[in-house]
């Protein structure tokens, strides 16, 4: 049975479940897109063989581990190495050279890092440029972060890594590849809620970055939450720094009104200098 089949009562049950998640896990999904939340809640209910929202809510109260499974379903981490390769080419050829003329080290934040592929992709570019840098990569999903910290990926997950970078930064292992120790040491993976009380992960110390990547995270937010998220991201970028958003995300925000604009339609914005 679909959540909306119960009419307003079904939506109230959904709100009740999201409120419970916010209270017990400190993650507030209530401003996320409703259709996305309903579909993922329905999928989780089907996985445990429950068709009634009220019954599923009781299960959450009785089985704490099911709340973790639900949170994992609502987050749905999706990433890959060098996703949208043209965005990384633009970063490598035109954005990073400008940023690297500043005082080292370059400070970058990858938001919604999931299992780490995007953060490692950026690290490969910076290593290849001989940069001094530090990357903070954050996500809500702890199992994904554990995978990211391990840096071990199946062979079919590294197909988009250019061969010269694969030879340099990935070590063959049985059934896959391991990110080199040197590269893994340059990235700190942290659990963080972009819309939580802290603007940036506590591990970042300062919420001021030369480069922020937040790609295809805002797709899950409704319009008002998306606008607030962009304002937070903008405030975390130092003057002259860059902000990379998902190429499929339509952004209309006063927070970006005075930024120079995008590069090649890649949703790469540069903040005006001092």
C-alpha cells in the first residue's frame, strides 16, 4: 500500500516518522522533497514486509536498528569516480590553476561524499598538479563513510578513472583497487548534516574553503530548503573561491546573484574577491 493511499492520515504518519528520525538520529528530513521521501519509505516498508505506515512506525519504536536502515534508504548515496568528466576537466584546466596561486594549502570540502569516489577524484587532480591541499569530505551515511575511509573499490567502480591516474593512485587488489595510502591520508571523511547546527564539519576547524563541491545533493531538497542550503554553501566559500553544484540542478538564489557565473555551463561558480 502506498503512503498516500491513506490520504491526509498517511501524510501525518509520514510526518510522525520523520519527526521520530529527527529526534533519535538528529537528522531532519522534513523539508526534503515529499515524493522522494514517500517512495523511499514505501521501499523500506516493502523490504520488511509491512504495508501499513502505522505498523511500520511501531516497528521503528521497537527495533532501533530499523531506524538506521530507514535513514540509509532516505539518504541513498550515489557517486562514481570522475562523474561528469567534463566538469573535472574544467576544474583541472581552468579552476584549480587559479585557486592554486593563493596561499597553500588549498582547502576543499566535498559535501555528500557518499562512498568517497568524488573526493578521491578531486584529490587525484590536486596531486597531479603538485598542490598542497586538505580535503574534508562529509556525508550523513556512516556505512558509506566507512567504505570511503577504506578506499577499496571493485574493478567495475574504477572504469572512469583515466589510466595514467589509475596507475599512479590506485593499487590493484584481488577483485578491485585500493586507493594509495598517500592519497587517503590527504582526505578526512566526516559525518555531517549540511542543514544541521554546524555550517561545516567540526573536523574542518574553520568554515572557510577555497573550493566546495556539492553535486546532486540539492536535488533532494524542496525549493525553500534548497535556497537555504545554497546560502550556507556560499558562506563557506572564501572570496575568490569556487563552488561546484550539480550540472542538473536548477539554482535560482539571491545568494549567487553577485557571483561571476558559471564556466561552460558546469555550474561552477566563483565568488567575487575582496
